[in-house]
C-alpha cells in the first residue's frame, strides 16, 4: 500500500529533496561557471510532480497516476560576445500509467547569435509554436499545464514536444514594441527527404513592457506590465495553420496581479497531414494573484470544432488554486475540470502539481 500510494522510487525521492533544496536558495543566486566576461555556463532544473485522477467516459473506472510530468535539467550561458546557448533535457510523464523507463530526451538545444536588437539568428532544436500559449515557458504557466490544443501540430510535423530542427530569425522593431519570428524547419520528412521544409512566422506587438525572453511569460506574478497581441502562420506543403492571440499580465490594486490570455488557432492538415483535419480551436485562461496570501485562483476554458463533423469536437474547462510559496521556484497547484466531447459522455479530472524550478 505504501508503494502504491506514494508511487516513489529512489530517483523520485531524490527529486523531491531537490525541490526542497530549491526553496532554500536565494532568488538572486545562480550556479554559474564563469570563464571570462564573454564565456559562462549556468545550470538549473525544472521538476513538476503530479497526482492525477481522470474518470473514464466509457466505464465507471478512474485512471489514477502519480508521476513526474516534467523532469528537466537545464543548461545555458554565453559562448562568445552576443552568442548564447540553451540546452534542456526532459523525461516527460515518468511513472504515468506504469512507465518506469526514464526515456530522457534532448528537448531544446540551440545557439543564438544576436547581431542587433533587430536581428538574432537561432539554430538548433527549437520550440516552433505560432500562438502565445505554444511559446510560453512551462515553468511560469498560470494553470497546471498548457492548453489542450496548443500543440496539435507537433505529431504530424514530426516535432519533439513542439520542437523542430532548423533556423530562426527574430528581433524587435518600433522601439522594441514589435517582435517578429521567422523560421525554416525540417518538418515531416519522407523516406527520400526531398519534400519542402516547414516554415513559420509570428508577429507580436507589446503595448507596455517588452516580453523579450525567448520563451514568453506565463505569469510574472505582478512583476511586469505586459499587454500584447500576436498572430502567426505555419505551413508545410498543403498543411497550414493560423493563430491570433491576446495576452495580459498586470499588477492591480495593492499587492494583486491579473494574468490571462485568449488564443485562437486554425489547423488544416490538408493532403499533407490527413490525421490533422481542418478545425478551429480556442483557449482562454486567467488568474488573479494575491501577493499577501501567495495564492492564485485560476481558470481555463477551451473548445475544438472540427469542420464537417461532430466527431472529435469537445470543450474543456477547469478551475484551480495555486499556492505560490516561493513564486515559480516552488509552488503547489490543484485543479478540477471536465472534458465534454460533443459525442459521448464527459470525463472529470482532478490534478495536483508540485513544482520546483531554478534557473
């Protein structure tokens, strides 16, 4: 009983100890190896342990899992003046449904050469989403996880958790208010590797503070003033997708902050990706951070509408509460939600997540 309830092997116990250690670190501290003024390396971790209960829409059974949603080792730094790199490994969903193999993968690995504020060249394995939620950091999310439809492109385009290999140009124009990202990627390859590459493009306009990190902010917990709107385009051969989004992250009142976003993505796999039918998806989320109590109530809502059929259509919602004990470095979130397909019975889901993060 003890082993079933805890679901912990020695690696997981060690990871839990690491989370406790993260909480004790000063927020402004950093583990850095400095070679000189232009060369340095820093290290970090992201651990998200989850307990999840999901009722079956076909039976009276409930799937129960205790697992590591994310178990990442992070490394980044500078290789030369204006040349940086980022490396991230992951062992996603370790322990879920009895999966005990670590299956560790290289998730991100890229080099960025900043020639000017208006142009940075990225090369490597890179997150390629075109909507705001698809480009956010997993460590700063408002809710427990991303929207359910933010990475539908990943499987058909042969991405690794939304990452593709290739090159990207990005930069900031109009007094750093206007951000652009344009990428050329491997995409899905056929056996002879002679088909067209995948291309993406995104524009985002920041009306207030500039959100200029490679990964967008989920919530800054009142530390930033961001209001941004964005749009994106993704294509390979006959496959196309479009996105439009709005994001807000603002301090309000005395010691409060509001964060939220609206993402619309239109997918059309065409004849290239027949497993990705034409469909429209919407994802909405919002949260209110109460600094004095270190708590953040939040909600999510999403819909998927496949063209010409009700099969596969669904809506999803959740409400939850986060205790941000040490901000994003250590927090505990719990959420209850429902998955309601247009055809068939609905399912209930309850999830608890403990996050430890340091980078």
